[in-house]
C-alpha cells in the first residue's frame, strides 16, 4: 500500500478489478465504503488523520492502517 502517508490517491497492491474498501477514521470511528478499480482509492475528500482500511483479497480479509495528510 503506497504512498503512506497519502494526500489524494492510495494504491493497494495485488488487487485486480473493482472492489469495495471500508475505511474507518480511528479518532471518530466514522466509517465509509469506497468503490475502487484495480486497488486505486481516491481519498482526497477524507480529513487528515489515521485510518483503518479493510478489504478482501483472494478470499482473505486484509486490514491496513494509513495516514491521510
């Protein structure tokens, strides 16, 4: 996953096609779902902070942390 910290576009490696990604703000617990193609997420509208990203890749749940600048 790169870049981290991120400003606009977050790329999640080894993800093909369309997918749904759940993003949770650690400070507020606010959760949104973003649809992305080939693992490229537009996070430009998120406020600055620390987030947890959850998705399924090849049938396995994946959880990652990233910082939005």
